[in-house]
C-alpha cells in the first residue's frame, strides 16, 4: 500500500477545499470499499480526507412526504429508520441485503453510491482492465464473466455495478446532491452513472472534487407497496447475480403505477422503463408481467456464461410483481 496522508474535515467547505488541494486525494467515509482497493493496489491516493464526522447524518422529511438522506448516514441506520421502513420498504430491504452487519455499521450512503465493481479483473492489478487502465482491454469478455452485464455493456467493459441500495434509489427517482468549490449541485440518479461506451473508467457524472452531501427521495405513494429481492450464490454475505426493486399500485385489477429497477445486469442500476410502460394501464396478471419482462430484456446481449441471467431476471420480475399484487389486494 502506498504511504498516504490523512486529514479529518470539520465541515463540508473544508472537506471540499482539502480534496481540491491535492489531485491525488480521496474522500474517506466508512472505507469499506476504498480501503480494500488500496490494499489491492487498485486505489493509490496520496491523501485521505475523512468526512465521516460531517453533520450529514440525518434522515428528514421533505415537503410532500419525500425523504432527505444525509451522505454520512450509515447503511445500518438507514435500514432501521422507521420512516424509510414505512414509506420506502424496498430501500430498507435493499440495504439489509447488502454486505454484513459489521460492514453496514461502517458503510455510508455517499460511499455506497460510489463503490466500484467487484469484477475480478478490475481488482487484480496483474490483469488488463479498461476500467482501471483505459485501453488495456477487457479480458472478462473471453474469460470469467458468469456474473457480468447483459444490458448496456460494450466491447470495452462488461462489469456490473455492485450496489444494492442504488437499485432501490433508482426505482424511486432519487436525486443526488453534492458540493463543489463552486457551490452546490444535484443529479438525478438515472443520469449519475453514464453509459459504458468506450470510457468505462468514467463511472459517474460527479464533477471533479465534488462531495456527495445527500440523497433526496421524491414523494412516491406507490413506494409504500414495494419490495427488494436479491438472488445470490449463497445465503450469507454475497453480491447479487440478479436483483429487483419493485413498487406497485393496483386498483380493480389494473396497474395504476409501477416502479422497477434491476441490479447486477448492467454497469449501473437499471431502471426498467420498457417494462413499466408495458404494464401501466394493463392487467395485473402473471401473463402481463411476463410480457413486460420480455419487453425489458429484449435488448439483452448475453455471453456464453451469463445467459442464465435473462431467464433469471424474467422470472424474478414476474415473481416479485405477483407477490406485490397479492399484498396490495389483501
């Protein structure tokens, strides 16, 4: 590990100034991803700016009953918060599905949004990786790719995004707030993660030197009836091979509103817009759910070892929407 400096910021302005003082500085929240990457030699910051103690650890209502979540709220506190559990249950479930209890106690909301892929080629500095070293190639395409992307990948990168929390945030149209030396800014989560294209090393649209300060969830009555479901290769702490955050409003057997986001299928949380369009105004039936899933997955491009994800995600969409329909109808 490279020797590095350490500074603890006392407020947001100081944190941004400290990061701007060194082009090789990085913000440190819980460190549950960054420190691992430093140990592996993937990340080599010269300075860590500790933002853990900044006063950004509150969850508050916004006008209209949305929620504002501070960037230093821990994953454990977010999942346990009564307003999150009541108004956005899929978000609480997504957070609890991620990592272990010990890691959730340390991990922060801001850091979770910025966690990097767990692709084995990315985390092994002896291997080529366009995300880590642009232009070096993507060996996963012809190598180990059983848990890689089936949507919106490219010849330059087929890695998937690792966050469970971000999948639920994408379903509910979260807006990410940040601060730079020039002042505050914000980005909808749907625009926060750019397409892979030929620049997989550009993982977010966050301006250089920006500090995430919070996440706002707009009011979403449909979110009360929501669910997060994660499929993984073992029941204990493991990354998803497929996941879904879904919310559903059904009246008289007709879908009035629906939110769908998929995880572990692309380089970002995947908002299932085609499926949503296919469902709204139609019957809440298993057949309709299957048709919507097929519409969403029509663009999937599977490789030899990850083609199972197309069937997996189709079945997951149908199963979770069916369960939600039964819940709403009780």
